[in-house]
């Protein structure tokens, strides 16, 4: 029992003793760890019931042809039993290689990648730029910080509607562009501009988090390093390149990973900005939602299959990212 | 590093020598007036961009007509607070407020409670299955909503939990618990485990150690987890839009959408509601903002 707290070495005591029989070992393990297990029981139960079971159930649904017409449902007093049947991997085959697979999956896939890459790059560069500006000593610094955090402080579902009003056909943005004799794109109707609008809004929403995290990272860099660099005659660029960037590395690798996952999974912005109107500007997450809940009949099986594919993409990406970080001898801060 | 720089910069000594006295006089971290001006200009531009959409929403909320967003000039002459009184008196605003509070409070309490026990367990103990468990927590955090929403919908409708607060609270917990557990593990790791040992020596049970020694010490960490849970649950759109069906059970995230339907768009009322929602949450956010950022980045750093 007392051995349970042995975090410093990470070793389990008793490993070196001759191996006792299976029953004994289970009993020992139980005595040693019952408390740990008791502590994680609530979360294991919750995650098991709320995450694992739905995940397995979802996997099963992807192997069927379930939709809102053949699943079990109750209309008034009549209960109708489920009539969907097992179809094997047909859903995946259809999504990835079926007819019009390009329009349904691959175009959204490519757009999702572009969306994630562009948004995270913009988040990071703008966030870093603002963090560097804020990291100087001058008057009004706190004020700027408070204003710049505003997009994060106000809930996204509120600000997206503000943007929707601004981006409307004769809304304030187009009025301003018109006054400047610039072209006035149809932000909420034309596919290209829908995508541009989505990226713009998401960038606006996502910069403050990057800015604050990187500002924290900047402030944690030892000032004597800059002094030493200056003594050695390093230019401002060299100080940035060889002191600031390496000093930010661990914060950066964390926030970039978080940013990629959040942007890849971003639901609220596209869902609220376009509603049902923009089939081509949907990223995979919102597209999957649309299949499952935004159309009649609701195609549960395909929607779930999209979900599983998304998860697969994220898992593959994260493991590569971790491996890449490990090779560069960095500890991922998650 | 230092030697190479000295060597490479050697051929151009004149410039740096000429520069040095001025820079020294100014001191480190200070820039010339031009650079300061440039930073101010950039920061003011960025601040305007950050502020404008929110400010615009507020401005529109003062206009009496639902199409005022197309000709904002009108608002200057007709400015009124009617939208606000209408929203407060004739819409389901207070129903939405109640549902939002119930869901958010439920999610925060349940989520943080479960996450605290888990975080403590994984911070203090190494048990068989530890790595797998941590990996699962990490994985759950990055679930896109699309993974769980369909099976959840099926399960919840089987259980009759669609359109109930409990259903939404449970679903929100799935996203919050794993993250808070990570965050709290990071915080518990900073509490020396000599404290646990002292507690055990003084005759506390393991659970007593946790409740009476560690939890009080971890109050700041718990607060960060609670803030995070609160803000996440408050801003949740997808699950709430799917699982809450009746108007009086909408959370704000769903209720706000209901102003714009296919037939009608009461944009002025929507803007007023948006402002009413945004003010308290933003104030709360500003109060806890500092903790939140440290918690989000540094809190989880002990992998």
C-alpha cells in the first residue's frame, strides 16, 4: 500500500524478488494499487460509458446502413424497431473511392488541410508578432493586452454573428470596400470568399490564445541571455533567431499542436457563419455533422464513418508530430 | 556560437562601434522614438481589428430596425434601448439563462470533481495500465465532435436523455474531464509528495490525505480547471444545438441562433441578446484570464 507513492523512481517495488505465482501477484497488485484504482474509478467509468462505449457503438454504426428512417424510434405511442443491417466496410469504400467521392470527401479533405495549415500559420505568426510587440516596456501595454484579448473573451457563438452582420452583402465591410473603390466580394455566397471569410474569422478568434501563451513564453526567457548575446555583438535579428525562438520552442510546440487540433476540429465558426448555405466551405467536421443532422434523411452511418476517419487522421498526425519532436529532443508540453 | 559571431562580425567593426554608444546610452529593452511609434501604430491597428466586430455588434444592438445593419447611419438618429427591454421582457431570455446556468454549473461541478480524483491518482501513483490510461486521456481531448455525436445521439435517445439537462451535462463532461485531469495532474505534480507522506505518517487514510491536505493546497489548480470547464461548457455549440430541442431548454448558444430562421431575421434583437450574453462572460473571462493562460500552457507541461 505504502509503495504506491513512488513517483520519483517510477519503479514498482518488489520487481526484483522471485516471481510469485499468478494468484499471489494479482493479490499483491491489488493490495498495492487498490487505492489508485479506486481514485480513477469514477473517471474510468465515466470515460468508459461516455467515450469508449459510444466510440465502439459508433464504429459498429459505420458498418451498417443506419439512417433516420431505419433506426429505432418512437412516433407518438408507436415504437418502431431498428431495421438497419450490417454492410461491412461499404461505407468507407463509398466515402473514399465511391462515385463522386471527390466531391464528397476529398475536396473537403483538401480544404480541411488548407484551412488548418493557413489558420495555424496565421495564428502563430500574428500571435508571435503581437507578443513581441507587447513584450516591450512602454506605457499602455496593459491596455493593449486587454483589448487584444477581447476576441477570446467574448464567446465565439456571439462574435461569429457580429461577423455575419459585417460580412453580409451590403454590410459594413463591403460598404467600406466600396467606398475605397475596391471590389466587394460576396463573402457569404461565393465559395472562394466563403473560405476566405471563414479563415479570417477563425484567425481573428484564435490569435489571442497564441498571443498570450507566447507572451508568457517570452517573459520566461532569461534576460541575461539577451545581455550575453548583445555583449557578443548579436544583431536584433540574431537575438531573435538564436535566443528568442529557441527559448519559445517548448511553448511553441505545445500551442501549435493545440492549435492544429482545435482548428482541425473547429465546428462553431463554420457552422454558425454559414448555416446550411455553404456546402463547399464545410470542413470535414462540419460536413460530417451535416450528413448526420443537417439533412433529411439523416445519414447516421456515413456521418459516423466520417468521424472515425477524422479521428484516424488526427491520431496519425499526432503520433508523427510526437515522433518528430522526440527526434529533435523536445518534450511535448502536453 | 559566440566565437563564430565575433569572427564573422569582425570585418564590419566601424558600423557597430558607431552604433554602440547610442545603444548603450538608451539601455537594454528600450528603442528609439521611431520604433516605439511603429509599435504603437501596429498595436493600435491590431486593437481596432480586435475590438471592431464586438463594438459593431453593440452599436447594431441600439438600432430599432432589424435591417439597420445594412444602413448603420440610421442608428445615430434613432438610437434606443428598446431592443434590450424587448429581449428581457418578451423572449425566452431568462429561460435560456436558467438552462445555461444549470448546464454550465452541472458540467463544472461534475467535471472538476471527477477530474480531481483522476488527476491525483495519475500524479501520485504508477499502476499497471498507467501509460495506456494517459494516452486515452490525451486521445479523448482531440476527439472531433463528429466522432461521438452520432452514437451519443442514438444512446441518449435510447435512454430518453435527449432534451434533458442531464444528457447535455454528461456529454459536455466527456470533453472537459480528460482535459481537466491533465491540467490537474500537472498541478498536483508541483505539490511535493512529502506532504502526502507526512499525512500518512500522521495517520490519515489515503483518501483523507487527498481531501484534507492536497485538495486545499491545489485550490488554484482547481480554480483554473473550473474556469476552463465553465468557459468551455458556456461556449459549446454543437452538442447543445443537437440535443436541446425545446425552446425553453435552449442554452444561449442555441437560443441566439433561433433569432435567425428561414422566414425571419430579428437581427436587432439578436445583437441585443448577444451583448447581454457577452458582457458578464467577458467580465468573468477577464477576471480569470491570467490563471487560465498559465494553466493552459504551463499547467500541463509535466508530461
